[in-house]
């Protein structure tokens, strides 16, 4: 079994805010990330697939095609957008890195068919990231 990872980047804004809480509770839990004017990140997205290399090509998937899928299904929908209001696959969810990572995994799982999606990692800052391997 070989694991192959593709890295993409995107920029997006979001606000960590639970509408069921008052401002005080939101700021207590989320700090400055609950700012009503939002804030942004330069995200890195790592998509790892797995499989056995094809004996004729030596690859488990075409990286150019994988990149095209990631761009069409994720990057085009989220880059330079507000995650909370502009990204359909995040509707109704708090835009935490954890939720974003799971949502991206679930979107890609629907369309990656020539190999198996193994992991999605979203690097929000140089110090914070989340990984999801599916359920």
C-alpha cells in the first residue's frame, strides 16, 4: 500500500461564534476568533490517497487529475470566500478547523474513485492543524 499526498492552498475568512451563546460566552470560548468582523487564514490543504501502484504506470492515481478534483470540488468553492456564508458544504456548522477538515474529507470522498481517500489535513496556522481519516 502506497500513500500519496497532494498539497493545495487557499485563503478564507471565518468567525468562530456559536449563535446559541451570548457574546461574552463566545469570547470566553473562542477569544479573538469570535470577532464580529471575522478574520482570515492562509490555509494549506493536504489530501492523502492510498492504493497499490498500477503495474503499467507505477502510480496509484494521476496527480494532475487529483489536483483538478481538489480545485474543482474544494478550492474553487472556498478560496477568497467567507467560510461561514459562502461555502455550501459548511452551511450550518461552526467553521472550526476540525469541522472544515471533516467537511472537505466528505466532499472529496464522493468524487475520488480511482483510489481510496485516506486522510485530509487542514493547516490553519503554522501552529494549528486538524486531520481526518473518515469514520
